């Protein structure tokens, strides 16, 4: 006996406010920010769509990877990375397997999951944020206790979770940071993913997932071992590992684009032409992260920090703010040096040696990096 | 559909269209394509020719029957090499799923003759052929590359890249694929042979190739017209014998050219005057790994294992593949259930549909395996790639196959160098300045690298010059087996040793081993291996966090650097690595010196000394090279840090101060200040003793320093006097170790100085201008005494004609003792006299000196005797006390 959950019965004040004035939001949802692109894709998409999908899998992949539609509409790339990854992710959702996005912090896991949900279901807000304190109610359902006491257990007293709503409506649900959720709460996902049903024993009812329901989880694989997924749960996911950007140019591109966006939204004064410095930051991050210099000639030790692209973005943003407010308005080596040092040296003993070794063995010898070397020496000393 | 511009009247029959037309049956294939292989078998079954002609060196015709041998297991390769020059060689690898192999086996099974029809290896391997070296990478990809034999050593690679076309790439691009491999998989490999017409796939492919060749001619494969002319001639010969019952298996690229009508005369003309070499052929075992592109042989396919699977799987290739993968992962203790296999197959199928491919290919299956079975991780996937996609298949060759070329190369070298393999042991002296001897040395070193222990280096008698080597030679029968084993490394001693050195370097567990290998590479003159070894060395050094390892590696490296100079090898790479290594040591040393216990500190002092010596040599060796000039300066900076830092153990800090003092980097006053700091009452007596040990201990000639700089001696003396009685027992062993290593003469002098008491100290302070411990003015009388010897050493002749030769030879000791003012440098001069003085004089002088130090020394020794804790090793001090 399945019961549908009325979307209107759920009070989502935040969502409504966001919908009423999307322009005001500090960060609008993906489906609002890229509504035009989604509409254009939907209009021209003639391939078969799985039930309740707004777009065909092919169009979803195009939405994420970018491209130009036959009528000339340009779709901006949301994810810069291997096509393979996006294809596997989209195909997984189409085969009604749940999708687990793994990756070190700052590899756009949440970003990808949000855009996937927006493109597939047109709604990226069915979200459970995983924390150490996430209760079972957040994944199954809770009770409105006033209702419960006044009228006894009934559907009206039930507060459905985002996952429950997604099941009832055939939408895509998202669980962020799955590995931070306590193990017993994680396990409540097993029935949902294998039986595609959510029993409500208190009412003798159940919610059966309708076609189109799926779930995207993200997990941070630096946190492995915190609340590792049980193999039973793991088996119900197809796993896609989001890698760090493959080429330096990609990464420079990502950093430059995001820095620009963030800078605009924070109203930082415009600082011209920081691309060289950005390239330098990205080079340093990549070399230390990969443990090898960009020319492939020298191996290096890797520090303990992740040195993700997201950190590179914040180093550059920080540097821009420094340059704009305290410097001469141009992004210089000195503006980013302190930020880099902070990002690289996480363990004061071991990382410092690694950083010094890198400075002496690689940076010092490099042509045109004299200013950078001096700046780094100054802050490291 | 046949050729465009026909060349002359058509004597050749044929020019048939698709299907089984008249003329020879031309089966255009892709080398190592399982789909092609299957199609070839079907076509041969259908056509039942009386002779099968295969693209390959005709000299190998005699070796064909070996393919039927029970012990012959693919993958194998035909190896052709020039008889006198085994290094000039080429391989034609064949796997189970190679169409050529299928054709050979088909012919043997049906009792039909199989012949090779490509240009003879005698021509392709001939030295002058087009002025380039037809080394291994050339013809290897000839039969193994994509449809055309892309290699063939024709133009040099760089030029080739620009000129040659890859027909598959062109076709794939035309079809809208970005990856030629994938296009080929989709249109050929993933289609079973059409049941109705076994010749259809060949007809279609021929059509495509014909239009390609109309557009591109020979596509930059300059040698192709010659090869094709030869093939046409051979086909004609076969046709004369067997009429049209002839099947030809060759790269699809060649089919249009073989179909073309050309006159016998024109073909002959093309073949005229080709250079020729004497070649020999044999079968050698091959591996899937070497078939794959990753091996560096460029044989051309990424996934021999996958192709083998496609070839051998009767049906449902994807399901079978996934099951194989699951089994492999289960064997490695990964929980992979049937449910995983089902999901993986589903995902692969859906992915293929989304990508618009007829069947899941390797890419789809790999993506599915990664997402479903490997939890997104590439680590187990690497295992799958290694074991299944490439596959660890090793071919076998029957023993009746001809011998390996390494043996020949070695025999040749032995003849050339007149170095006979004899079972009797003998010793030879090599003078490396002579060409033959140098070549002999190189050969022996190379053989040693290969594990063929024919010669053992022994210590040279007589001369110790670096240009002389002594070897003990002995050829044992089992060494022939070793040579055969070493055959896997290459066809010549040089190539094999290079390959072996590279492999050893990659596999070496410790940094020091790699350094040693670098040294051996220099000795064996393996310039090609050196970059790899250097690379590994640099990588290991970069990742090694133990400064001790680095410090151990540096001296050997610097030695080889200097040795390389002697031999005239290009050692720039070496210098770069050495400089990098030094840099890493400089950075890592100060933190590594913190918080060490006694033993570790003594070890670290050894490292500091070793690095110090190496840095000196390195600075010399890299002098002039830009940026390297500062090595010494930076090392001094490191030493200063060591000297000044509190956490650095005394023995290391003392050593650092001493090294700086010796280099003239530290003024005497500064050294005295640092010593005062280290010996101030606040420091633990044990630390102070350690500092003294570091500063003046060991074989560093520190005793002379104390003799000559009385201020330092006074500091030590004051400190020693101040050591409390109970602490004295603890510092005694260290002090004893420090001072007992001194020459008896030095000890006596020290003792006398101490007996004289504090007077010299005030003296030294009073002198001011001069060196501490010396009179302000020169004692000309004593200084003159040293002049004769000095001029003799400098070769200036006798200044006064006064001292006779006998005089100067007996004089030096007195001369140095009296005359040298340098303080430390004359430790050596003393060893001349001192070495023979042994324990008999030792205790006496010590007792002497000790009695003079009655105030500090003897009381301490007494208390030591009372405590009775040290009975054995400290007996010297015990003996001297009463």
C-alpha cells in the first residue's frame, strides 16, 4: 500500500524564499542559475529519456561537460575533467543504481552532484547533509510531535525526509558526506537502495519509490575509516572517483574562472592580469601534489595537505584581496606566498622540510621565478 | 576499385573486385587484430588455397615448420639479425590472435605450403639502407603496427611523424571517431565474420584502402613501393606454380598495391641494387607485455590480453570477460559477487549505448569494472590491466630453434679483443690508456653487470694508478648458460648490459645500490643506461627522507663524477644529480640532527664528515658550471647552523665548528667563543665532552690544534677542572676516546703545555696580533731551517746548494716539527715517525703528561679506580695513574 507524499505538504520556507527572489540569493541553485541552458537542452533533446527525467542521458552529459547545441546555444562546461567520468555517472543514474562520488576535498563532488540532480530531475534541493549528528529521521522520516499528540499517528503527522520525497516523486535525492554519517544511520539506506521502498511500520504503510528515483551520495576519501561504508551498502553504489585536474592548463582554467566568479560576488576591487601568478600557484600545487616537477624530471616529496584545486582558488582569492587592499593593485608573488606556505605546511616539522627542499631544489633554479623564490624565502624564514 | 594509375600493360591476372574474384586471394588484415584473424581463418576455410603467402621475411620460410612444434607457443617473434652484427636486428612478433599466425597454423594443419613474401631481411637490415639504422624499433612495428607496416626504418622518426599518414586514423576521422583503435574495434573486431560471405570484410576494407591510397599514394611510407614490388614478384611466382589457388595475408594497406598491375620489368627495376647483408633468423619467445605499446617496443597494441580474449571467447565476450575479472579480483581477496558481475555487464552495455557503440569495448568494460567492482579505485584496476588486459603470457620456442645472437656477439668481441675464454684461471693487467685494453675492461665490466662472472677485478699489484686494472679470468662451462639466459636482455653485449643496468636501477631497493650502479655504468661505458640510472637515482634521492642514506650516496656519486672526468664521459647529468642530492642534504641535515642519542650522533658526525669531503670534490668538479659555484658556500651555511643550534648534539656541533675553522670560514676567536659556549658551566658535562670529541677527536689532527692554539687548550683545561668529581666518571670514556687517538708526541706536548700551567695562556692573550700561541715576530732562524725542504718539494732546486740530497731526505721530520706554523696541516708529517711508536712509548708519555695535570687528571683517575666500573677498556688510564 503505497502512499504518495504531496510536495506541497512539506513546508520548505528556505526554498520558497529562494524561488521567489533567486537574484537575491548569495548562491542560487543550479537549476535556477542555469535555467536557460536546461530549457534549451530540453527543447532540442530528441533522444529517449528515462521516465521522469527532464533530459536524456546524453543531454545531461552535455549539460555538465558543455558544448554547442544545433541552434547555436552554448552550454558552459560545469565540470572540467574526463568525459568518461561524467558518462559513467550519468549512465549509472540511468541504470537505477545509486551513484557514489568519491574524491579528495575540493574536487567538485558536491558541485557535480548538484548539477546532476538539477539536470536529471530539475531539482537539486532534495539534500541530506551528512554530519556526525545526522539522525535516522533525516534519511527516513520524522514526526510532527504536536500533530502526533493531538491526532495520533497519521500521514499528516509524518515529516518526510528529502529521500522519502524523492522516492515518492521519482526525483534525485542527494546525500552529502555520506562517510560522516554514523554507521547505523547509513544502514537505513540499504533497504531504500535495494528494495526501493521505505516502510512506515507505525502506520502499517510504506512508500515505494517510483521510476525516476535515484540517489547521489558524495564522500571524502581522505576521511576513509571515519565511518566506512559497510560492504552491503557499498555494493549498492556504483563508485566514481573524481580526480584532481589532469592537466595544468585545465587547472589554471578552473582556478581563473572560479577566482573571477568569487571575486565578483564578493565585490573585490578588480585586479588586472593575475594569470601568470595563478599559473605559478597551480604549478606549485600540482608539483607538490603529484610529487614530480612539471617537466617530469625531478621527483619531490608530497606534503601532508591535499593541495586541492579549491585550496589553490582560495590562495589566489586571498592574494587578490591582499593585492587590492594592501598591495599595489597587481597580484604579485608576495601576495600569494604566505597563502601557499599556509596551504603546504600543515605539519610543521615534516612539511616544512619538504617545502624548503622544494624551494631550494626546484624553485631556485627555475628561470623567471626569482621574485617568487625570494617572496617564499621571506615568509618561510 | 582496383588501382588508379596502372603502370604499363597488364601481364598480371586478377584485379578482381570484392568477394572471391579471379586472381590470388588477397586478405588484407590488421596485424594483431583478432577480428582479422577470425576472418582470415574463415576465408581460408572457404577458399582452400594450395599455398598461403604471408607478409614477413622470406628467409624464415625454413622456420615455418617449427610453428607446428608441440613446444612452440605464441606469442613468439621471428628475429632476424645481421650475422656479423647482432645488434642490427628486427622482430616480427606473432600472437595467437595474429592473422599471420592463424594463416601459418592453418597452412600447417592442412598440409599446405606457407611462404613469406615481404622484402628479405637481408635488404631491410643492410647497413646502407637509407642511411638510417634499422634498429629494433623499425621493423618491429612493421608487421605489428596498424594496417601498414608503419616502421620499416625508412625516414628518421621525426620526419616520419610529419610525413607519414596513419590510414586507420584517416578512416576513423572520416567516420567521426577520435580514436582509431576504437573505430577499428567497432567496425571490424566486434563484428563476427559474416556467415554468408567470408570474403566480404576484406572486400570492404580493400575498397577503403584503395581510396585512401589514391588520395595519399604511399602515405609517406617510402619503402613500401619496393616491398610491394617484391611481394608482387613472389605472388607471380606462386601463381605460376599454383595458378589462382594462392592466398595472400598481408597488411590491408598493401592490398591495393598488390592488386595493381605492374610489369615484371618495372618491379625488377625497383629492386635493383638494393644493399644486402648476411642475416640469420630464428624464433624467439615473446611476451604479451612486449606486444603492448607500454613496453616501449612500439609493437602497436594496447591490449593483447583483451584481443586474445575476443579471439578465444566463443560467444558473450563481455559477460565472459567480466567473469574473468571477477575471478581475478576474488583471487586477490576482493569481495566481488555475481551481483557485481551482473551490474558491471549492465553498466557496460548502457555505457556503450550512450556512446553509440555496437558492443561494449574495452573502454566501456573498464569503466564498468572500475565503477562497480573496484569502487572507483584505480589500484585493483591496474591489476586487471596488468594481468588480463595485457596479460602475462610468455611464449615458448622449441629447443631446435637456432641460437641466440648474444652468444655470437660475445664470441665476436672475444675474437676482436684477443681474449680467449679459457677454463684455466689467469690474471691480466690492463692499461686503460691503450685502446684494446680499455675495450677489454669495458667488456668485462659489462659481462659482470649481466651476471656473467668471467672476470673478477682484483687489487692491482704495483701501481695504484686509476688507469690500471687487474682482472682474474676464468671461463666456466656454466657461463655459456648464463649467456643464453642473458639473451633476454638484448642481442649484443652492449644492448643487453644497458637493458640490464636499467632494469637493475629500477628494481634496486636502496639508494646506495643505485649509486653503485651508476659507478658501474661508467666503468662499463653504458652511456645509454646512465640517464635511466640517474633518473632513478634522482627519484630515490628525492623520496628518501633519511638524510643518512643521502649522505652515504653522495660520496660515491661524486667519486664517479670525478672518475667520469678521467674517462672523458659526459657527466653533466651526473653533476646535476649530485648537486641536487647535496641540496637535499643541506636542507634536511639540520632538522635531522635534532634529538639524536649518542650512537646516532656519532653516526651523524660520520655523515657530516662524508658530506664535507664530497662537497669539496663536488665544488671542484662543477666549478665553472653556472649556479654550482655556491655549493661550498651553502654547505658552510649549513655547518654554521649546525654549530650554533642548541638541539644539535655536541659531537656534531663540535665537528661542524672544527670543519668551519679548518676551512678558514670561522675566525679563531669565533671558534673559541663557540667552544666557550659549549663548555660553559651550564651545559651537561657529557655534552661538553661530546663537543670536545667532535671538535678535536677522531683522526682529525685535533691534537695539533690544541697544541698550537693554547687558548682552546686553556678552555678545555678550565672546563675539565670544573667538572664535578661525580660527573667526571661519566665523561671519562669519551675524553679517553678523544685523547687516546692522538699521536704520542702530541700527547706529550699537550701534557707539557698543561704542566707549564696558565702562563702560556696569558702569553697568548698578550700577543694579540699574531696567531694565539705564537710569538708576535717570526723566528727567522727556525723559519730558515724549513726552506731547503720547501724548495725541494716545490722543485725550485737548491736555493743555497747547501743541503745535500741525503740531508733533505732525512730532514723532513725535524724540519716540519720545528718549522711548521700552520697548526693542523702537519699531522701527516708526524705520522711518518709516529706510526712505529707503539704502546711501549705510549703509556710512558701519557703517565708523564698526566702527572703534570695532577690537579685534574689524577684525582679523576683515582675516583674512577674507586668506582671500579670501567675495568677493561680504560686500563690505559688506570695504568697511568700511580
